[in-house]
C-alpha cells in the first residue's frame, strides 16, 4: 500500500513536467520552421529541440532565434 502511494506521488509530479516538455517542444519546432534565419542550421536546432528534452527548446528560445 505504501509503494502505491509513492508511485501515485511520482506520477503526479511527472505528468505536468511531461506536458510542459511537449508544449515547449511543439512551440519551439513551429517557431524553428517558421523562422527565416536561425543561428546555425535549422536541422541542428530541430535535433536539439527533439533530443534535448526540456533544455533543447529553452536553448532554442534563448540562443537559436535571430532578432531582426
């Protein structure tokens, strides 16, 4: 019974993080595709966004986009 309680607490913490990660990834991928110029090749940023988990999309938002 105690293990079930621990598992439910872990799931309750992980689900919002997973949802946040997916939302950030989708937004970053859409912006990467729509942006005309990025700092570096777009393919590199797509791979960083997809495989970089939570840090990849944040890195794109901070460093990948060129400001006009």
